[in-house]
C-alpha cells in the first residue's frame, strides 16, 4: 500500500472539483468516511497553483460552495478545509448541483485553467436517486470539456451514476455501495478502549467478599495500559440503585483509580442488574462522561445472584450500541442470565466461579480475553481502512494513466 501511495505523489496536473452528496440519507459516519476519502486523495496529489487545484461543493436541496479551485493552493490548507466541511443535510437535487458546478466552478474567475488546456475533472459522490434530472446537466458539463466521475456510496442507483459519468466504468469506485465501518477519523487504535466494570454490591455479597471483588478489579486494572489517550476506565456499583463510582474521563491514572477502588464503599441491598446495564449505557458510555466514538467499548458485569429485574432488553441495547459485554458470575449467579447478558459466543464472554476466593483464577483469563477481542477488532478495522484507502489510490492511478 505504501508503495502505491508513493507512486501517487506525482499525480497529473488538473483542476478537480469534488461534488459531494450531503443529503439527510447520508449518515454522519458515512459523511465522515467521504471526508476521509477526499483527504486520502488530496494527500496523493501534487497540490499547487501551477499543478493540481482542488475545489469542493456539497449538495442537498441546495448547492453549497465549500471552496473554489483558487482558494487553497497548498495541501495542508486543503486538508484543513476538508476536515471542517459541515454535513448540510436535506433532499437530493443532483442535477441542480451539476448546473451549479458549470456556472460557479469551471470558470476562469473560480480558478479554472481550461483556457490553458489543463484537464477539467468533476467527481460526484452520491448515495441515491436524485429528485431532479441529471442527464442534461451532465451532458452540458461533458460538452464543456469536463471529465465526469460518479462514485456511489450507500444504496445507489447505478443507472443514474452511469448517466452522470463520462468515463468508462470504473468498478473499483463506482460499485462501492457502502462506506466501511471505522473508528474515529478512520484510524485504527491499538491499546485503546473504554472499559466499564458493573459491580454487584447487593446484600448477598457481604463486606468481606466485596473486598475480594475490589482486589479482583485492582488486579485486572493493574495489567491494563491506563490513560486518557489509552484505556479509560469506568466503574458502576449497584444494588436496587446505581452509583457511578468512576466516569471514563475522571481519575485516569492507574494509581488514582486503584486508590479509589480500595476505598469504594459497600452498601448491600437488592439486585437490579438490568437497571444497572441501562444506567451504564446512558450515563457512562456517554461522550460527556468521556466515552470516545470509534473506540472499543467493553462492559464487565460482576454479580453473585439472579437479578430482580429483567436483563434481556438492557443487555441487548448495550450490545447494539457496540459494547462487548462480559459476564462474571460468582457462587449462586444464574448461568442463563449471564449468557443472556453477555456478547456471543458465551464460551468467550461468560465466566463462572464457585466462590469469591476463586475470582483470582479469572484475572489473567479475563485480561487475555479482552486483549484478544481488541486485537480482532483492530485487524478488522485495518482491513476495512485499507480497502477504503485503496479507492483513493486507484482513482489517483487512473488519473496518472489518463
């Protein structure tokens, strides 16, 4: 991949205008993927007033002039501008947007060098059916000497993309029907996670056993790379109520967290595990409380008995939110309930011991399981990121050959 990127450093001279679909049907995470794609392409171009110039427009019900061909004449300025492009949202008037490009972008005043015989290129990135006709505006652009690419993202209308494009079918880009899942800013982080321990402090546990649970947590945490830029930790204790002992953005040094655990109070009471799961999702896995988009999220439930409320819906909601759930059962814990809470397969996410003293035997096993889960997610992230990056590289190599 790096060799291909090196080959792209000398991309051809040209005036390239990207027209991106900002309609409501484009999800925010997909719009971020489009920003990332643009950045990848720009990094491979030789940007300059006498080399490659780049413009950007966005469309929905209206067409928005994000920046013209003569506004950003160096690579860093362009990348900064792309990063700040807002997601406008609205309908999908692609034909109107194509007309806008012809009138506002491919003109000498806007920085077009058509009169110097510099190639004029428009790249349309859209996800679906236009509410207006695209054929005539696309024909006008082609007649004006503009080479048109169409790139489909999401649920595409292939026939419409074909009407827009003036180049032979380029399946590596045009048939990309879904932007890949990614972590924040399309980066794949190692040794980074948001981990929350959900700890039962009900009356059946007793103070002496709760101290063994404190020791268990401390041992697990001692083996993690803790820090605001690495592993962030949260702790919720619960009985019939829930208490946030630690948010993901407070006390993020290992020493402070271990000290907090050592003095964590034990209250006794009932066992509302379902409510604790719901509380954790709403109040801990929350951006305001330090939860990070795109970072692996893990919840570890430690309990000794059957919940007095249902865990089914709260656990499913937590998992759907992208949280990997581990369930640790002690003594009289209900195995069926633990399996209901945990991420599938239960063989990797449910751990049961016969007594509190046996928690120590789980420490390394649980640490290893969390690390392996993270490694797998990291591999998948890198594969998806590589696949999406290759779209930009293939586009650049096509430009070089033509």
